[in-house]
C-alpha cells in the first residue's frame, strides 16, 4: 500500500480578491497594466502538455472488469504482478469492485468517474506510450493509464474558487478576475497546468488546461476591461489505449474592474458566460497517501515499476505566507461522487 501517515491536503481559498489583484506582486502575474495597454491580446500554450486519457466511469467498473477486447483488467494485472513480487495478493480488484467503496456504482450518476485522478496523473506523470512487459505480464497503455488514474485519486493540491450548484448571478463559482489571474500566473509565468471543473452545476467534469488565447478592450474611462478568452482543455473522450493529446476549446466572456492605478480589483462573468463558466480551479502538486477517495491497495513503488518511470519527488510544503486561507480540507459528499475530495465553501 501507499505509505501511511496523516493525510494532508492543502486547499488555498480566496477570501479577498483585492488581496490578489491590488498589489505589486500581482502585477507581475498580471503582466499587463491595462491603463497603458487598454486593448491587446495574449496567447500561451504549455511547453509540456498533459496527456489525454480515459476517465474510467464508476458505472462501468472497467478498471477491475475489463472490456471488449481487453478481458484482463488493469487492476487484475496489477494484483498478479504484485503477487509475483511480494507473494501476497494486494486485493486491488476486490477493493475496487466492492460497492461500499463507491468506486463501482452501477446505479450511480452518469458523471461520476476518475476524471480527477486522470487529470492529476496527466500533469504529474510522463505519458505511458507503449506496452511494457514486467514480470512476464504485459501492461498495455490502457493498463498503465488506468492504474495511474487510480493512484492519483488522492493528491496534494491547491484549490481556488467556491463550489456552487446554481446559476445565481451573485454566486459566480470562481470569479473571472481570479480565473484570469490563475491562467496568467500558472500557464504563462510558471509554465504549469491547472485543472478546471467546467460545469457550474452539480456534475463535476475535470479537465486540465493546456493553453489560452485572450483579447481585451478597455472601456472609454478605463475603469473596466472586456475580455474574450478561449481555453484549450485536454480531452478524456478517447479510447483507453489512446496515446497523445486530444483537446477541445471553450470561450468565455467576462469583465474585469480596474482601480485608478490600472490594478484589477474584481470581475464578473458576462451574460453569455453567466451559466457556462468553470466552477472551480485546482492544481495538483504531488501524489498523496491513499485516503477515502483512492484504492488503498495500490503501492506507488509497484505502480512505477509497471510504468518504468521513477517515483516523482514530492513538492515542499506550501509556504505559510500564501495569499488567502490555508486549511485542511473536509470531505464533501457531492465532490466525492465525482472523485474530488475537497470541501465547498
């Protein structure tokens, strides 16, 4: 199993958007003073993009049952391999198919799956691109991606925005000023991917963001800036053995408010994006010990023997002076259904 110990998951919640946008440090992330550049454009794509993978819905149970043309499932092969190495069956199949663990829910909702595990794995792990035979067992690309998607169901991550189940105009999930800041700060400045839940209602559909194209135009008094931003998402609507990147795009429209210094102080989703915008943003930073959301029978050592890649080095603990509030996340039943173990404000 993965190493024991108290599971620490860090979520950074934004309690004051002015903290982020009305300071010199934020102007570095913003990279544009809109008083000096009232009209403009920007385009950023990651140098290393996350990879596409299947989302392993819970209704299907494919990780332990297999599928047409692939009768021996990823977790069946995993159990066989670990048994040959350790002399003991780790029980990954048994755990996964036990309905009380909520990874196999044949009567559950249509959107519950492993999209968060795939999203995190596609950012933090190299893409499996070819079958590997280890210990006499051949693990296909689908096997390797499926096992990684399960391994990363619990991760350390940063969380931004609020979880919402409505289209209430004053409850905008993640506000567009924070959304825009995260795009620039992470993709442009840090060259790292972020993940968005693209559905503003109850279903959770996680997709990594690999790039954006944005244009803006300031109002006559430069108190507002009107944005059109096209986001490029990595897609999970692929065959389990798919290798490479498939993407889709969504365009959002929003307005950011400026103070007299040209600093962003707030924002609002425009009418056409009011009911079609991301619910929240999260950034996976490292694998975490298995908790309630992950199959505890997976051992990261054996998983990486199968994929042939080294175990990623954990990132340092987040700085204590990070903007916003840092706290340990509580479990939220709705998000657990989607495979996201975070709390909603």
